[in-house]
C-alpha cells in the first residue's frame, strides 16, 4: 500500500496497483469500527461512474456489513448528493468511492462523518492507524449488518437546491437560458440535466452518460474544455458549465466560448449570496483574489483556510460564513450543507445572471482581472528548507504557513504546497498579468529544484 496517497481528502491510488478490492475492504472495515462513535450503526455508501466503482463498492459494502454496520447503498450519485444523504438518514457516516478530478486510472475512498463533512485530521489518522495495525477483522460480537438502498437521494438534492432562498425560480425560468453542459461521463449526468431543466433551461450536452469512459482529462480547467467551448459557440448558449466526475466543482464558459477559469464560479456565487445576505466568507489559500474583491464591495471579511473541503468547512463554521468554497470551482453554501456542490453553484450563477440581466462575459469584465498560473513539480527532499529559502527570497511578502507556504502581496501571491491527491508539489501564483505570475512560479520552482 506504499503507493497510496492518504490525506484529509481520503485514500486514493491507481486501481489494481495501489488501490485493490482488498485494500478498499480494509479501510471500509476500519471506518466501520470508528463510525459508530458518532452515533448509530448505519453508513451511507455511494460512488461515481468510474469503471472500478462497482467492484470497490461491493468490497466496501461487504466489509462494512462484516463488522456489523447497516449499509444504505445510494449507488451512482454525486459526492454532494451523498453528503446530503448522510445527513438525511442521520447516519454514523458515509463512504464515497470517487477520485474526483484524478485521471481515469485512479480511484479513491472519501470518508464522511455524521455531520456530512469529510473527516478531520484527528479522525482520519485514527482510521489510518486501525488499518496500519491490522485492527479491522471480525465483528466484535455484532451480527452481520443489513443492506438497504436509497433511490431518492438525487430527488432530495434537486429539491434542496430549488428551495434555496438565494435561487429566484421565477426569474431564472423567465430568462429561458440555454446551457451547454459537459459532465465528462461522470456522476453529473445523474443530477445536472434534471436540475437545469427544472430551472427552465434548454440543455445541450456532451458526455452526459454515466459510464465512466472519460473523453477529456477529468479536471474542469480551461485547457480541458475545448469541446464545451465549441458547443457554446455552435448552440449560441448563454453559458457553458463543466463539472468533474464527482460533481463538486463547476467551471464556466462565457457566452462567446471563452473558458473564464474556475475561480469566477466562486466569485459569482459569493456575489449572488451577498446581494441578499451579508456575512463572512471563507475560502482556501489557493483561491483567487477576485473573491476578496467581491467581498470587499460588500464590506465583509474573507477568512483563508488550508486547502481541502474539510478545512474550509470548519473555517466556515468557526467564522459563521454565509458562503465559502475553493477556487477550483467548489462552492459551499451552509443553507443546504457544508460541502462543495456543483448543482448549488450552477443555480447561484443562473440566479445572478437572471437578476442582473448581465452575461457571463459582462460579469467577468466588470471584475478586476487576474491571471492564475498553476504548475507541478516533484516533491523536494526537504520542503521546510525550500519554504525558508522562499521566505528569505521574498522578504517583502506576508507569509502564511497554514498549508505549505503562501506568500502574498497587495495584488499577487504564490502558494506552494504538497498535493493531498497526487505525489507532487503544487505551485500556484496569481498576479495582474501572466508575466508576473510566471516569474513567481519560476522563482518557486528554482528554489524547489535547488533544495
């Protein structure tokens, strides 16, 4: 199991190399040991469309039942749908089988607590310790757990989004938007077409099938959205929407076919909410300055947290944020639940377009523009030395060590951190122009390579 990546985001690896049915069963059994501490003996199980999903779901299901856990199997659904199902059933927790944006050869287990949030580090480390010590076998005096299914999880999720106080159904339906939709053959096909149609949209889609045969790289970044951009132009769509396979991230394409970058999804959602309810905003350290610009217009504070949905969720609870999320297109709205939710993001964006009468391009042009450059590098032998060298190199920057190292100035920043989902170091820089962002990336890479 040395190739597995374990983090606050769960456990992930390459299928049949690092992540096997046996490995899945061991982690699921360990989760079945700790989940009842949160109350109850029931665990929700769900998966995305990856072709390895049914095999791993069967392994997890059997392992949970073997330690006396009653399983509610939701089948193939979006990650936020599964989080809501945990809360709905008042379950002790949930296991979601999904590798999010990772390439098709990967899969993962995500562990959800009874509050619908992903496990914090303390709980995750207890789970990992059980697996490492082999303390997962046997039922501990319990009988075999039962198995039931839940066919209503998607319906409840859709109804929850439609009932949000920030979603003006009449205004959205009156606009009759044409939405070009790219679900990458992931779990998005289970919910987004239905939601958008109920919002009165004409949906034109690509890869709405849920067979897991991804036709593009799963991450919904501009470089991967050329077919969606073409669809927007060909169909004269008002907006293009793209998601990752587990549907917690939403990226937008403007009406002219320009992929505007995932950070604008969160910025638009923040504006849609703050228009109606003022309050703090929480985001992660790698989120664009554009979100802070929006918050500043409304006179509210932005709290930054380490990367990872669970970290942002707990920051939102601490500061009582009215909205939050991550700059990768992950919008988190506590009125529904504290998890990244692409259906929520889609509804908020359409609400903003409907109420303002503006286009995606118009909203984008009204914001101060920044350029974000993202890069990857091999993990340095000693990241701490690299961080110290970077702080010395950029002595005029404000350092933040919550998660790797973030160096910030008034209008630009550089964030370097080890990935929790891949065996790499991520470098992200933002500045008013590409040249300045590239210089920050180059400086960071040079010091990483030297160390």
